C-alpha cells in the first residue's frame, strides 16, 4: 500500500440517492475502505481495469464507518497519500471506487447507488371508498401512493411517517394519507436498505459465481427519507337545513421546536420507570422478557450490551456477593442507557407522541425526531447540543472538547470539556430521590437490613422481631450483598447536603442534625410553588373558550425557576443523582421481591401501581411512621422530575415571546395538576388556591411532614367525635 505521508490524512465519502431533481442522503450507510497495494492500484486504476470484478484478499482488514445525518462518512487518522478501494455495503450493490487519503475533507468521494426511491401517486379515494377523479385531493379524501425504487423489496424496509399508513390488501408498498386540512402538505416515509453479503475473499470462488446474491448479513441498515409534496383543497360544501349547533373551541397555538425536547423528556422518564427497570432485570436474568415494541427491544439490547461491558469491571470486596454484584452492574447499565439525551429515532413514537399533543390541544408535528435534530438543537463547531448547553459552551469557547480517538472512557482524565456530557446530558433530577426518601423507601430498606443483622429497633417492642428470611430464598443472599455494600453507598447526610444544594430542601431527623450547608437554593421552593399557582390560574383562563389565556406571567416564572436551578448545577450535580437513582431502583426491586409477601403484612386488595409500594406502606404502619401512602410521594417524584428537567434544560432566559410558555403549560398540564394534588395529599398544602403568604410557600416539605406526623400521633386513640 502506498504511503507517502504521515498519519494525518482524511477521507470523506458521501452516499446519496440521485433523483431527477434532488439528491437525498443515506443515513447509517456502511462504508468500507480496503487498503490497496501498488500492483492492484496500477492494474485497476492506471490501466482502467474492471473494478466490478475486484475482490478483497482473504487477509484484508477494511476500515469500516457509517454515514451521518448529512450522508457523509469521515475517516480520520489515515496515512496521507494512502490508497483505498471504497465500497458501499448496503443494497443495492455498487462498484468499488478508488480513493486517496488527503489532507483536507473536501472534495468528498461521492457514491450514488441506483435507488431512485419515490412516492408515486396511485389514486384519490373518498371516505366512502369510491375513487375521486378530481386532480386535487380534498379534505376528507385519502391519497393513495406507491413506493417505487430500483431495490428489490426483499432488501429494503419501509416505515411510513404518521399519518401515512400501509394499505392492506392492495399489494406491497401501497400507502394511504388522510387529508385533514387544505393547503400545501407533505407525506413522507423512511426506507432502509439491508446490508449486502460481503464479497467473497477468494477471487476464484467469486469468478466461479458462488455468491448468493439474495442473502444478506446482519448489520446496520442504510436509511433515507422519501416524500411527496402536494396541495389539497377544502371539502365540497354540503347543503344543510334545520337548526345548526354552534360551539366554541379552545385558543389555537403555534408549534414550537422545544416540544420535541419535552416529548423526549417524557419518553425518557417512562423508559426510566420502575416497571421498565423490572422488565429489564427479569428479562436479563430470568429470561421472562415478553413481547415488547421494537423501540423498547432496542433499549433492552443496548442496556444488555452495556451490562456485558460493566460486569467485568465491577467488583465487591466481600464473599458470596455475586448475585448482588451483577444486579448492581445491570442497574448501572440500565440507567446509563436510558437517562441520556440520545438523538436516535427510537426515543420517539409518532403515534403516541402526537396523540399526547392532541389531548393537550397542541399542534401535531410530523416527525418530532427531525424537529429535535434539525430545528431545536444548535450547532456549535462540529457538535449539536441543546440551546441551553450551547450558551454554556460559548462561554467556555477557549477550552477544547477533543477526545483521544478510541479512548472516550479516558476523557474524564484530560483537561477540557467532556463531550458526552455536553451533547448527551443525563435526564435525571435529584428531586426524584428526595421524594422517594421522604416516602420512607430508604428507611424501610434500612429497617430490614438492621433486622437482617439482628439489630433490635428502638422502642419497647421490635415490630420486625419475627421477620426471618430463610437461607433457601434468593432474597437472603441479595440482602446479604446489600448489607455488606453499605460502605459503598451514599449516606443520608451526603444526599441531604445535595438536596439542599439543588433545591434548598432537606430531610428532617436525627441522622441529619447539625446541618451546615455551604450553598443553598433558599429561593427555589418559593419560586417553584409560585409557578404552580400561576399555572392553576392559567388553566382556568385556558379552559374558558371566550378568553385567551395570558402566558407572560408563566414565562417570567419559568425564567426565575430556570435561573435558580442552573445555579445548583455544580460540584456533585453530574454524578450523585445517577448514583442515588441506581441505589434506590435496586432498593425498590428488592422490596418488590415476592418473598416480602410473607415477611410484611401487606394489603393485597389495594391496587398499587408498582409492586414495591405495598411493602413500604406496610413498613410505615408497623413502625408508626406517617400514614400518607407512598403513592403520593412516587407521583411527586415522577412529576417533579419531568417538570424540573423541562425547565432546567430549556433556554428560557433567551425567550421573550409567550408562545413557548403557553405550549409548555398545556404540554405539562397532567404533570402539574398531578404534582399539586400529590403535594396536598402529602403535606396538606394546597397549591391550587391563591395564597399571599410567601412564608407558607417557602416552608420546606420535611417541616410540613413532621407537623402532620405530630398531628397524626396526637389523634391516635382519641374517641370518635373529639
């Protein structure tokens, strides 16, 4: 292989479908660079040999890459002047092309597979199934199209973008688009092309024709978007007679790009739920993974792969802990895969996401993934990131974000900005852990481990005196590992200081006395509760169809909360919330074990949404703790996390128009009203009524919970009517 320079050569390869008027990039297309020796280069290139007959040698090791969202695969670190045969490896096959690594990215080597995919009109169909012979479709009609391409149907897959859908009974690749509004419109679909078989390394076998052209190998598919633009007309007027009913509808609003981020946060929260975590653990270790959607299966496979990497790097310094060790590694893998802002299409579900927007009276967006990628994220240098993080990046323009090639895990050891935390921040809020801790999740597990170690609980009688976990149960060994690992878990004091640093709230009890924080968000609770009260007033106006609700007060309150939240995003902000989430998910899973039905007097007929909850409520009853159900604390944790994530990672200080705040209030209405209800049930403070007493709004929840517990204890044993 020719090598006339150093290792700073680059090669840029573009893969596009070339149509009559436009070219469309292929995303995720596999591109392989095969090093070429001078003899082959002279034969095939200088002497105009038949490149279609070229096959790699058995020991050839290609450099493999894939195209990005713009359709380009960029190879760096090549020897300047090195020569390669470049091959596009998805269907349809193409002839290898010669290329030489240079010192600049441009011009790119362009590959144009003969695809020519397009959506071709077939006919227009009315809602009654009859053909409409008009040249322009009308509202209420269905526009039927067919996907045409030069690629065999066996080697491609098509996913229509809603509301485009497949038409059963009309042959392959026929799709129907419902016309719901007049004007200019676009229907689109994603077409993926499977990986073709690798060329036979033995040239004699290839010449003999022993290559199965209809088979394909496992690997990533190349993907492109096809679309059809058209104009629709209004429905023909229908003559009517008699009484005509008239009704008012809610105020219309305009779509904003940040709705894609809110949808991502909501979907990420669902992916991080205990139900999803339990399904992952059961599927990974017990093989009981049931039928799941392709998006969830993709998440499961990614987390399982991350677990395989982590389980060899995590160890515990005590014996008989294998079950707990692998549970800990699997939980860490689950959180790592599901918590980040990933720009993959599997993070969105067009049908469910648009149905959620419809229920909030918000305008649909055809593809929220594309909106996030192309409209919301900002380009800073070579990276795309959230607008809020783009502001921070520009403040630190003098600090490099380069990462050593192939050593991304060592980035934390280098001076500079960690690229992964800039482009893929973890969508976790510590308030999730705070509310679960106030709901007595951690305290319940601590009481069990104390009894497991034969430590008597305070008081005259021990409520857990008869709780004995026999050694034949798997739970026995798991609690052994959990107990032994106490020295490696976060302490309640450590979490308490971080709760105060993030939100100005803290726990109350003997374990956290002599509390002396260095920095506290003392104004957060007042600002957040002020926002919730404003939202209650906003929803009353928004439900009145004769009034257009004023979103300016909501916008100003969002700015205030965002500013306070951003001030607490320092020190342990990046690592402690994820560590606390891992530990509490494991505690929930341990409490959800079926063995606890025998050890704790649970109430079977109460429909708890998650199986660990009745164990915590049972522990609270026998220990004479608060009688408020843990369900309310779980709701505060889930809804609070979603609301604060949408406020923290939105660039609210750059927004001056009320429309984003208007859409935010409508989008998060179920979470806002769910949080207000759960807060009243837990603390007794109703945030849905006007309150001019700012002191009450700023009272931390632990004080309110202590006051309610004292009142509960005073009322125990009182005669009825007193």
